[in-house]
């Protein structure tokens, strides 16, 4: 059964991760040295930075449904998923911090989200659906029509991280967060072997599949660890391979896509989120040191991801800030990868097709790299993206690498990502662990409470 976490010792840098780290250490010496010099950007926001944050919050205001309290994932398109719900919760934290909203409005908005989570319909297997309508809160497909698609353990893990941060900032809401999460069937999310699994539902038939890839699995695991569930295999950095780009070693997922049917792009997002939310520290680490990080493996991997993009400017004079993003027209969503399908700098869709003409300098990635790495290169990136907004709608997705033109799609992920970057600048890492006794602890300690859905073995 799932193992109970010993949070002080059973963290993302398990023994197996240490072996991986030692195995690649000789090839990543320069990365490790750079960590000693890394300096992020900290301090109160300037007037200009507050204006940037206000533009991002404008997106949220424009796209909030007053009936459900949910926020559209794409401008004026009334659906959302659980990762987008996490984006909104983080944006809400920033809006309260920057005093864009009052305490009362924050209370009203957060209450509506928690009400939705406690009442939202669950799928056939007792877990949240991949997509929900922001209009009526029901399960829908990607086209917004009623239907059940299945579930994503990755999206749920990201939401668990955001909910943990909500409880840390608003302990009075902890009970309601826990009640919502206790509804979910964790048997379908994490296997007995500690692997993350998603599912697809078609005509009532359930198809389960291993979910995630190197980087995103390690990030997502933090959400389950907060609930003392250890997705051990998802945290092992195994299998992995190493590719050298511009003299810098990069780890990538070693699973053969022909055997595992998994797309394996390396892109910035999970490594940036690990920095913004955890400072590349272990989950129970209460310090927040700019240059020292207690999860050295993931810190080194993040440095590689950043430095390779910086090196592309140094060598080829191509500005690079690569993440996943929506695009106007087909295929509608792409991964701008640092490395994928055996090729550096390829842009791929979910089906593995390449779309290099869709590559962007991502607004969100540029902002997040700018706060995490205080360098001349990130200053240059910010100069390139700081005008990519509509003051009445929010920040655009980015600027096309090939032509410099704007990708004028506007999404919650990008605008929440700008707010998250600026919140990090103001406060440091977002996740601040506590040892407060919570509602869930009381429930699991009670002999009258019989938690269903794999929780007994997890907590006892």
C-alpha cells in the first residue's frame, strides 16, 4: 500500500535521486558552481511592477463567473481545469497581497472556490473530471459540452500545492479545504508502487495510463507529499538520459515514446514553479535562502534549463524563454521545448507533430526567469516582453521567435504566472510549511472516522 511519508526524511531527494545526482555530477559541475552565484530579485514592488501585476489581475476580473466563482482558462471561453484552478488561487493570493481587492472580496472569492470544490460532481471513479464549466460548474468535455473525460493526477497534484498554500495563508479555511480533498479517490491517482496515473473515459469505459514526465512528475509530487502520500516512483528521476546542448548537460525523460506512448519535451515550467513555490528546497524546509537549495538535484536541473536558454542568446543571438502555451488556430496548444524527440529547440503538439513556426518568447516564462535569475539576459527578456499586453484584457502569451509578432491569445496561466512571479519577488517562496494540527489530522486520528479511498494505509 502507499507508504506513510516521514516528511523530515522522505522527500524529493530520496536515495535514488542522490544516486542520479552523483551519476551526473561530473557533467554538471559548472551548473553546481553557478548555484553558488545565483541571485534572484527580491523586494517591494516598484510602481511599474505593480502596474504589471494590475494588468494581470484585470484578466481575472474580466473572466470571473459570478455564479460559480470560477475563472475561465482562456479569455472569454467558459471552461477550466484543476491546474487552472490552482492558477486562480495563486492569482488571488497575489491580488490580496498587492491590495487589488479588499479582505471582504478575497473572502467572497475564496469561499466560492471552496464551495465549488466541496460540491463539484466527481467522475465515475470518484476523482475530479479534467474539465469543468465555469458557468454552471458541471463536468464538460474540451468543447464545453456536458460529458466526462477522465482525470489528471498531474493537474490534481498542482491543485493540492495551491490548496496547501491557501491553508498556510488562511488557516481559518483549512477545514473546508480538507473536506473537499477527502472526497477524492486517491487509489486512482497514485498506485501502490507510487506512480501517478491519469485516466480517460469513453462511453463509460475507463482507460488508465501512467501520467507525467521528468520534471513535471517531480514538481507534482510535492502536492501529494503535503498530504503525506509518497508517489515514490514518480520522484526517482528514473529512467533518465543526458544530452549536451551548447556545452551544458540536460537531463530528459528516458522512456521510449514507442513503448510508453508519452511525449517527453523538456520545457521551463515545472522547474520555474519549483523555484517560485519551493525555492528548490525540500517540502519541510523552513528556510528560504537565495543561493542555497536543499533539493540540490532539482536545483541543478533548473539551472541547466535556464543556462541552456541563456546560451542560445550568447551563441546564436536568439532570445529564448520556452514553455507550453496556447496559439491562435490549430493545433491550439504546443510545447516550446528545449529538447524533444531527439531534437533541440523543437515545438511540438500533443500528438507529437512539430510546429516550429509557433515558438514563442513566452511572457510568463520571461517574467518567472527574471525574478529567479538576476542576470543581464533576463533583463533583456523583460525588455522584449514588457509591452505584450492589452491594458483592458491582460498579458498576451508571448512574442513569436521567427517574426517578433504578438501571439495575442490571452490565458489564465500566463496572467496568473505573471502575478506569481511578482508575488515571489515581494515575499520569496510561496510554500511555507507549518506544523499546525488540521481538520484532516483529527479525522484520521478518530476511531469513528473511516476514511475511504486508500487513505487508511496512507495515514496510519
